[in-house]
C-alpha cells in the first residue's frame, strides 16, 4: 500500500479481513495492515458476508485476523453486496449478535441497489452505521441517496477508480 498511500494520502485504510475459505490468502490482509502501520496510517476492517458460511464463524474469523494484523475495529464493517450468495436478514442478525458478543460495533457496507434487491429496503438495521457505496465521484457525504430507513450515512465510498476512496463522518476520516 505504500505507493497508494503516497499518492492519495489517506488518514485511514480499511482493509479486507479475508476469511480462511476465500481464494485470497489472509496474508494479504496482514501485508496491507503492516504497510499501513509502517506508513503511520490508522487501519479499520471489513469482512465479506457470504450466506453459505456460518455468520458466527465469519465474525470470529474476522475479529481474530484483525487482532493478529493489529487492525482497529472501532467498527467491523459487514460487507453485504455479494450477488451469488447474498446474506439473508437472519444471517445478518446472527452476524450482528456475534459482533456484540465480542464487544465489537458492527456496521453495514452496501449499495442502495443491493439493499433494494436483496433486503427489499428492510429498515431493521438502520440503527447501525451505514457505509454506502455510491460511485458519483462526489466526496460530500450529505449527498448519499439514503435507503433502508437510514437517516444519514456514516461513510460514503464515492469512487473506485483508480482505488476505493471514501469519506466518513465523526471520528472516521478519508
């Protein structure tokens, strides 16, 4: 990440906490976190949510890897955007309960199109922080088109070209 950090000067890097079942090795997470730490950049983490994996195990694996990689989990972002094995409402509830069981604040990362398609705009998770994927190249978090009953977005990923770039409210930063 050193070259990317040097180009974009982020205040925080949120790394993917790869699961043992994924094709990309957990070493990738460790290398990214180490690179961020070596560049004096704060880290955060997210985990991809697959319905064919046990939610409790998914969360335990993510938290364990975050500890090993020294990734700060102020919020463990639950990335719900998979179209092949999308998590259900029940899957998310179990994952969220597991986060709380471990003293970790869960948050939801998703896009409005996914939420409408797979959650039918379900609003029962609107008490959690939302990190919305809205690739409009506008960093203004107040321009997020809200969905799912959320009254505001905590984060906005506004670009994925050439790298994923987001802006956040409160203690979170670009």
